[in-house]
C-alpha cells in the first residue's frame, strides 16, 4: 500500500505504539503504509504502552486495553477514540491461577475467597469474572479482589475507578506481591494474563475448556483496541479509516503466512495443522476486525463491564468507535 497524497498536502507523521505481533509486522517494517500517513512504529509490551498512553497520552496512536478504553469513555471529554482493530484476542480460562497444593479445585470453590488481580479493570480480568459468574456460578460480588503487582509490589491501578460499594477491592499490603500472597495462602487465586511464579492453572486442560466455551458462545474474547488521540482524530477524521484498512491488510498477510507449507514462516512444527484446526472450529475470519462481525463479543464485554462497575448503562457498542469505521462504501 503506497502513501497517497491528499489535495497536494504531505502525509501526516504519527507515532504508533504497539507490540511486535505477526499481525502488525507489515506496518512495523514499512511494507504496509496507511494511506496518507508516515508511521513511526514503537514496539513496546502492552503494559508499558497502556500505562504511558492512559496516563500521559504519549503516542498519537496506540494499542490500548479494551477495558481501560471503555472506562475512559465515561469522561465528558474522552482523550482517545478507538478503531475496531483488535491487536490482541485471547481465551481467558487459562488465566486463573491457584496454589499447586491448595484447596481450590473447582471454580465454585472461589466463592467467598480472596483473589489477586494486578488491576481490577484489566480486560482479561473483566472477561474472567464475567465467565466465572455466567458459566460457573461464581458471582462477581462473592469475591474480594486484592490489587498489586505479580512480581513487583510497585504496580498501581492506571485509572481512577468509581465502583459500587458491593464490589470489594483492596490493595495488597505494601511491599508485597500477589505471587507471594498466593504462595503464603493469603490469596485463593490470581486472575492474570501473565503467569504468576509458582502457580498452577485452575483449568489444567484449558485448550479443551476454551474450545467448548467457544462452541457454546461463539465468543473469541477481545483484549485490545487501537486508540487515536482525540486531538489528532478531530483534525484528521480520515485517519481512522486509513488505519483500519492498513491493519486489516497486515492481519491478512499474517494469517496467510500460517498456511504456508513450502517453508514454515512460524517457529512451530505443526503450524499449518493448528491453523486448519482454528479455521475448522472458528471459521475463516476467526481474527475479525470491524464492529459487525464482533458485535456479539463487544456486547457481552459491555454487559460484564456494566455489572462490574466499569461501564455506564448508556454506553453502546457503536458509541465506542469512530463513526467512519462503522460503515462501508459500496460501488
């Protein structure tokens, strides 16, 4: 995709912070250039990108936690607007960790317990709490949530939250990590997208559990969105569609590479078999972008976020995204 000059104006240069995904690599290395843009791609792990974007708006465009974005849209003057590009998606049954020799053997055992979370509002934790409530009989309000770093006690909640009194959230003791608390038996579990040291998964055969969940719900959980600073977006409304097209092209390139058999592009011996299995179970467009193919996923997330005190009743799926990305032109 070549840069297009609009009305003889030069391309707009932007900083773009996103992790080094196969589905974004075409943009990172310049093979795919969003129309009208010059991109300075900054490859950062999600935790750093989210912190810097949520606290300081350091980047013009950035990968951002879906939950953090939903919370930010409660403001009267939101600082970012999202494009329905989803750089990260992941099933989250694998993100529930317990002590290897502890007393938690089933999800139901978590009722009345204490659970560590790096941050209450993390997208992965919203999905985990919602799934446990809806499918495993563990109401959100039957658990006390303890916030803190997995391995570094300095971690804090990125965003100020206003939660209902019925939701119990408290910080970990100063100087203590969640991994330490779990090992000492002071936590019953940890919900986390990253594995705590010394912990075991509650669902040992998580791939089978997650496949069954998808077959029952057709939900492949969305974790991250692509967010544009509101000031950039308002000056250049066309940027939203330009980014959507480029990220879609980069994703298509990555998915095609999974099916290459002459020489494996991915360092896994049965890459093609895994790709074919995913397609059989989830369909050809399993990593879909856009609102309509993902409306049921986004509506379920908002349902969970409202129940957990993170989204307002009036927030809708369409209200989350730049209007330019909600419709397609036709010839």
